[in-house]
C-alpha cells in the first residue's frame, strides 16, 4: 500500500488521523445513507506505459487503434503525490441518494431544464456489419429519472444523466446539510474528487497496474461491469466488438457495490473500473492529468474516469480519461462519486 505522508494531513493530526478503510456513514434523511472511506495521503503514478496502451488497443483490450485517445493518458506514468488524506464514497452516488437530494432541495438537473437534453441509448439502434457501434442519441424529456434503459429504474443503480453542475450541486447540498448539523470539521467540504485523488484512490495502493487488481483481464471476472457476454434488453445480441469473455449479469448498469468484497479495491472502494464514467473536478488537459486540480475560466470540459458498462476492456482501465463536452453535458453512461476533503472546488 502507498504510505508516503504529506507534510500536513488537514483532516486529522498524525496522532488521531483515521486508519485506512475507516468507514463514515452519512445519514441523508428519509432512511437513506451514504458510505465513505478514509484514504490516507500517499504517492502513485498517473498514466500508462507504452506496453499498457498497446495491450488496450490489441485483440484482448479491443480499443480502437490509431486514435489519439490513449495519448490522453500521458506519454508515460508520472509520479504524483496526494498530500492530504480525504474521504471517498465507497460507490458512485446512487439513484436513491440523488433522489433524496432532489426531494429535499428541489433541485432541477441540467437535462430537466427547458431546452435540456441528455445522451441516451437508442432503442431503434440496429447492429449491422457496416454501421458503427454507437447506439446513443441526444433526447429531451429524458433524465436521471428515466435514462431510457428500457427497464425499470431502481434506487440501487448509480445515478446517470447527471452533469458536472449536478454533481457539484449534490456536494454543495451535502456540505450545507452536514455543516448545519455540526458534523463537518472546519475547512472541509464535500465535493467532486480531484483527478489525482480519483486515480490514486482507484489504484487502491498499487502503483501503476492496468486495473486495480493487476494487469490480467481474466482476474476481473466477478469484479466489474463492462461489455461482456450479456444480452441487450429485448434482444438476443450482446454489445458488438471486443468484450470480456464472461457474463457479468448486466448489459447496462449494475447496482452499486453489486460485486461485494471481490469488487472492492485495496482501499475498500467499489466499482472503480467500469460501471459508469465518474465525473471529477478538473478541467480536461489532453496531454495528461495533473497533481493539482486544473481549472480554466472558459470552455470548461470536466474530466471523466473509469469507463462504463458499454466499454471494451481496454477502455475501462484506471488510466483511461476523457473530457466531457461541457459542464452541463450529461449521458446515460456518466455518473459521479463524492469526496470529503480540504476545499479545492472551483468557485
């Protein structure tokens, strides 16, 4: 496990800092709770090697070769340090947790606002030999309440069709709620994780492997939800192109923490590969991620990490990163996970 300490861990002094995997359970009201885990300060390597990129675009990884996508991971792994300990949600925020936020705050997501749209599955999509496998369309009238999956929405699914704005609004609500209750230490806030925090946490104490359990895809069986041998709803076909050679039980989203202990990394975090893309705090730099969060004043494109249920194995590695179209963009493959730490948010 990574053990390097920052000069000061603002969460706690060295004498009473929480232990790794310490659990904090937040009461959101209405019988809804949210579980967080303490992540100690430490060091890791962000990005991927040439060998990893080659595997990702090879037969087993299945990512499209010859594009610029893998270059976003950086030319080579870069040593980075997370100097302050922080807390991280064990899972992505669920539909039930997000529903609780909306019920109490009256919040309206970007997709639900007048003129709002979100990217969802096209039920009329046809799999043919010539057509590109991009079954996504932008629709109005769809949102986190109905992501167009074609099956009933459940509170245990990760919330999707939410934007960077929506994720930050959830965090601001939770910060105000916990501060008013006297449960939030001074100087801390609930927020989206920085990109460095996300990758460090996702690696679970490993330095630079493809996945949090190692480099062997076969060891991922029973650990994550990606494109695998699962029939699409109402069809006798699976997602096309490369896929994991087993069934994970879900062609679309799986419930958060569905895979239990086997699906949790060395820090105890669940679903850190695959599932849904997780939107983080930083602006997207196509040359690679940063140790300190990157903010810009115009054309902000939030970073998303982890891959999703539709992705081939090579696109669900820890180092994979993409930039969203903007702060109001949402997609039925995108969700978010929260952090609790020193204030880092873009105001």
